[in-house]
């Protein structure tokens, strides 16, 4: 639980006990991992966690009157498209125990998913006391958890085509096409083509939500190659100078590429990364390979 300085009294974290987030996986519940490498946008996320609150102590430490209703709210946010929504809201029963349970649509998700659980005043109350939470939604306690969802490949338009007819190398399994304009929407600025004659990769893409171990490895190589191609595009001179301008356009291809480079290389400036690529391509390649591995991507050696 996090505690910011607020203009009203708030309780100690000990009054609330939050269980870990659980993810439904084939009719079973397991701990929600920090990274979901096999997720794709066709897969909804069913999530659950247990909540127990000492309501009397919470109200007493917050200087609230007995019986003031307290609620729990869960907000979700994605890092790439900057989508945000309320996944769950309910008044905490006087029994003080409950299970938070909801489903997030996979089509709304991408990048890093942040789940923020807040214990709040359920509705506005009349009080003459100073420094007391009195507005509905006033936050008494807060907790956040992040989970990184499978990245770029699952969000791209995917086409299964005859590579020979398209003028592509017949021995290649896939081809990534990136718009030269970073202002294009990310959803349409990148296209992924799969070779229809390579049934292994086509079958793996069809079964992306539940791949076999071999298909999982193939998809890992594919995602890593897509990420590498996007990074290379973002480090081109004509893109480097433009990327900062897309901060206020989170749905653009430029913003997605900038976020990918930031996630892989941290706070290192893109110009320094581009210089390394130009002066020492081998070291740049190993740096990118390591960054992709740390992000959960598989890289073919």
C-alpha cells in the first residue's frame, strides 16, 4: 500500500489485508506473474484477489464516524495506448471480507498493465471535523501491481500470404513492414506477413493463446524479430529527431516505438544507442539481444 500526503487523516496499512492477484488459467487459479509471455489480444484476463479490512479500526484511525460506508475500487491502465478504466467497485460489507473478481477484455489491453486497488470513502458524508475524508472517492489506502503483457506481435495486423507472389523471399517465414511515417496509428503502422507455405509459424500464430512448447519458441523468435525491427526503425536518423514529439499522441507508431526503446534500454538516450549501433554493430546487437531476453522475449542464437 502506498501513502501520499493527504489533507485528511488516513489509517495505517495494517488495517487492510490484500491477497495476491490470481489469474484464471484453464479453469484453475494461479498467481498472476510479473510477465505474461503467451498472452495475446484475443485472450481476456479473469482476475481475482481477496480483501479483508478491519473496518472499525480503519474508521477510528481515519476519524470517521461509525457506520460510514467504505468501498474498494480497482482501476486498470495500459502503458502503450494509455487506456484506463474501472474494473471493479463495491462497498465493503460489515463482515469485512470479500473477493474482488472481474474480467478485462483482451482487446483493451497491451504493453504494461497496471492494477491499482483503492480503499475509499463510498459516498460523501456530513462532518464538522477538520482533516476528515468526507467526499465520495477520497482515497484512504492504495496498492498497485504491474504485469507486462506480450508485446508487439500480438497487436499487429497479421496476413498469411504467398511470399513468392508478393515478391518476398520464399524461404522466409515472416516479413515485417513498417510505415515510414511515425505519426501513423500504431495499429496500422506495422504489418506482419506470414508465409503460407510455412505451416509451423502459421499454426503457431493461430494457437498463440495456447501454443505447444515448440510453437511457443517460434512465437518468441517472431516477437523478438518484430521488436528488433521496430527498434532499428526508431534509431534511424529521420525518426530519432521526431520521437519526442509523439509523447502527446500515445496511439501513434512513434509513441509505441519510443516506449519500446525506453522499456528495453531504460533511461539511456536513444541517440547514444543509435551511435553504438553505428560505431559497434556487434556490441549493439548483443545489447539488444540481452534487453529482449530481460523483457521476456526469446531470441534465436
